[in-house]
C-alpha cells in the first residue's frame, strides 16, 4: 500500500493506527501521533518531502495541544438534563468561550473536542448539582467550487470528509482528484494524499481541520 501513496502520505502511514475512524482524537492519541511524527522528522531514512509533511502535521498537533480545538465560528451543542433555559446550540465566541444564560461565560481555551464532555460537566457542576450533560463540538467549514450548494457549513467534527461534501450538495460531475483543503493561502491536503485519506474514511478532526478551513 505504501508504494502506492505519495511521498507525503508515507509519513502518515507510520501513524495510521492512531487515527481511530469516526472518533475525535484524544490528548493521549495526539501526543502519541506527535511523537511518531517527530521521529519521522528527525530520521534521515525518509525523503525531504516526507519529513516536511510530518513537520507540518506535527505543528498542527502542537497547536491543538496548546490552544485546544475551538475557534470563533464553531458551535457547541449542549443538553443539560432538567435545564430547559440553556440553549441547545451555542456559538463559540472570542476567548474562546461560550456564554450561558444566568451562568455566564465558560472558557474553552485549551480544550480539545474529545475533552468537551468532561470539561462542560466540571464547569456546570460549579452551578448545578450533579449535572447530566450531553455536548458535542461542531466545526464551521467552507465548501466551495464544484458542489451542489457551495457555502459555509457548521458540521460535527467527527463527520467523514466525503459526508461533508454531500452536505454541500455533493460533487456532481466535479473531478475529485483536483480537490484540496486550504487554510488561508496554505494548502493542507491535496492530490493522492487527500484521495487516500478520503478513501480510508478520515474525519475532519483526524485531518486537524479548524473553523475557517476551506474544502
């Protein structure tokens, strides 16, 4: 399989077992992935292209570990048993944070999507006795180009990349081999590398995407 991958994809093959399909990455999984990527970066046994791809991935993971996953434009779905005054969906505000009626602001600084449930339970326990909390982070992504309904979409972070395209109306007759994922003027994923992770069922979270990224 590795022989069929692009040079950059070979670096990811070293850590593919750490990407549990359909799940947001835990802090432990991200740390383990980072250690593997750092090993690739420091090894002379890989080409410069592979090492550069691993270096870019390691930078994104370090940013997630330091600053958390939540950016302005994301959304938190929240249900607290017996608390009908709490809105079911809350936008992420600068901070980052969310603001609940009566309770006020709750910081999301440094919080990973996989940590959100426990974090919200702890925070709400300061105001509500033994809260029963159900919560999930959603990410705001721009889907542009040859899809049925281009625009901005707020979707679960654990959605598959292919499902994200279908939410935007599907690719129609577009050539998926020309698809890319961008962050500002930086290309995060493209070419054979992107086609491989789509075929393997990677999620937005597994690609380390964040609010404002564009497919």
